[in-house]
């Protein structure tokens, strides 16, 4: 009898443990206490890095330049075309508080996106809702962009808000919120396609007009000041061809990390018996159809301009929804664990691309989150080293990539200005901006086109350029500063940085 009693107790303990685990994995994070606990961990996990700088992407520092210029000159220039007005206006409003204020604003907006994702998962009654929400909250690429002064998480939060409102039948309000996503990031307009399909299949066709009108009207209001200044030229963006190895790096190293990407690929293979139902489910289920179309649109946008891994951010919530529905619990748990783990420890390679030669030298190193923090520190160190250089009077210094960082960090001692008005310039305040030490007649710029170079030369200026600026001038303006009299600044390293995510030690 004693043996039987012990066995029964063991069974009860095992069942109790399983029940506890099931409750944890299925936790509803929209409940006040559960969300408060998640929010506390979410904010605490960003706290060590939120006060380091505006971000590793120079676009974040361009947003800061735009905000400071608006405060000081009462004149709005977008950080870069076509403009990201909602994010830029909001960041400008708190810009006197510096990068801590602008980053904290992004953090709060991103946290709102986590609640909305949790609410969507709850409405869909998906299994393992707590696990999938935690995975979404702590995915490395979203982690990085939730604590910098960039627009990606703003747009994503409004996209999720529009989806949630559609699920609740608030079609007109959903159009307003999607319009706010477009005002944050113009490519969000393409989400009108899956949302219109959803409304149509939901039997609310008579409300389509309201949804479309609001989706177009709201961003129109925000973009009017930009269109007024630039005319049709405001519909512009940076474009350049990207090699397939660079795209491979973005898809593997800078999105999920190598460990995370491998785990997701394995999970997809293991889940094929379930995933074969996806096409049929998309026909039958309006939500699954929305996920599939949304993922397809994000991949289409990325294929057209595969410059930054962060362009894939709108794919993540819909990818997690697919995983929640079609992955078994242990498969989903393994994939999520690998994705989060890759933010701290991952396989790294010496080059920026994924090639056979690089993979032979692969090793264990920093993951995306830690690498991003290290990149930010290296960029700030590079700025300090540039500032410490002994530059002769009456010199133009081309800084390249690091110019927005340098201009923002030295704005108290330098006079920030504009070389020339140019509506064809992607960023008026950085690409055509200047930061001048008026006492010593030292002018810091991003790059100089050849006509600007000649004008300064005719005024008796000397020239210096970082290695990055020398290469970029060749690519953009077809002349090499080093061959026309500029001295090259060699600090033994470049301003290590990435596009939307760091490449340092990766």
C-alpha cells in the first residue's frame, strides 16, 4: 500500500507540474497583473541600453537633427524623404530631453504594441498564447528597435491596432489607426490590401469606403507640410542594388540570428504535416488569409529594397501567429527559446556577409542585442576620436556615415546649418547639412559633391575625409577626395555600425 501511495503522489505532482506549465504557456497577458509583470520585465530588459544614444542607425540621429532644428528654427525638415512625420513630430516634441526621452517614447509605443498583440492572440483563442506573446516581446530585432529613435515599432504598433479594431468590428476607427501607421512609415499603406480583404470577407463591404477614406486622409494631413516644401520630389527614398550575399546576411544574421534562423527552419520542417493545411485554411479563415497576405506584402517590400533587416519588422507578429497555430507546443517553445537566446549568444562570422570562406571562420560570439549595444559604444568612441583630432583652421571635414552622430553630439559648440537647399536630397539636414566651428572656420559635412568641393577650394579651404566618406563620395559623386587634395583620416577602424541592427562581432 505504501508503494501505491507513493506512486499516486508522484502522479499528482507530475500532473500538477504539467498544469502549472500549461497555465504559464497559456497566460493571458492582457490581464492587468499579468501585463504589469510583463511590462516591468520588458522595460527593465531595455533599461541598460536606452540611455546610450539614439541608435546604431544614422537615421535615428537624423530624426534628432530634425527635432532640434524644429525647436530652434521653427521650421520642419523631415529626417529623410519621403518623411516619417508622425514619428518625427512626436520625437521633436520631447527632443529637449535628449535620446533618453525619444527612446523612452519609442519604448512606450512598443509596449503598447505588445499589449495589442496579446489582445489579438486572445481574440483568436490561439494555443500557447503566453509563450507566443513572450516570444514577440523579446525577439532580438524588435528588442533593438523598441529602444531607439526609429519609426519601425511605431508603424508596427498602429498596424496591430488596426487589426485589433477590425476584429472588434470598429472599421472606421481601424482606418484612422492604419492611417497613423502610414503617417509613421509610408510603406504601411500596403497593409490596406490584407485589411480590405479581411473587411470584405467579414461581410462589412458597406464599411469599406469609410476604412479606405480614413486610411488615406489621416496620413495626407501629416504629409502636407512635406509636400508643400518639396512638391512631388518628396516621394523619394534611398535606392541601391544589393548583392545576394548581403541579403542572405540580413535574412539570417540580422533578423533571427543564426541560431534562431536554424531553429525556425527546423521547426518549419517538423511542422510540415500541419503547415500543409495553411492554403486551405487561408481560403476558409479570414484571419489566416490576412496573415498570409500580410507576410507576402512585407516580403515583397523587402525584396524591392533589401537594405535593412528592420524592413521585415511588420512580418514578425503575423509570423508568430502562424507559428502559434501550426507548431506543436514543444516545437514552438524550442523555436522561441532559440530566437531569444540568439539575441545574446550566436554564431558570428568575420565578414558582413554569409559566404563559405566566412563560415569556415564562424565562432560563438555576441548575439544581436549585445552586438547592437557594442556598436553604439564604438560609434560614440569614433565621434570622440574625431572631435579630438587636431584639424587646421579653414578646413572642411567629410565624415560620411557618422556625421549625424557628430552634429547632434556637438551641437552645443557647433553651428548647425545647411550647405544648400536641395529638394532632391534625401536628407536636407544631414546629406546637405553642415556643422561649423565658426571661430576656427572648420566645417564638418557628410559628403561634398564635386561642385561644393570646388566652391570650398576656391575659398581657400583644405580638406580631410574619413575612409568611409572617401568611399561613399566615389560611389555617389564619382570622384575620389583623396585624389583631389583631401587628407584621409585613418583611425585604424571605421564607425562600426549596421542598418537597423548592429553588425559588430557578427
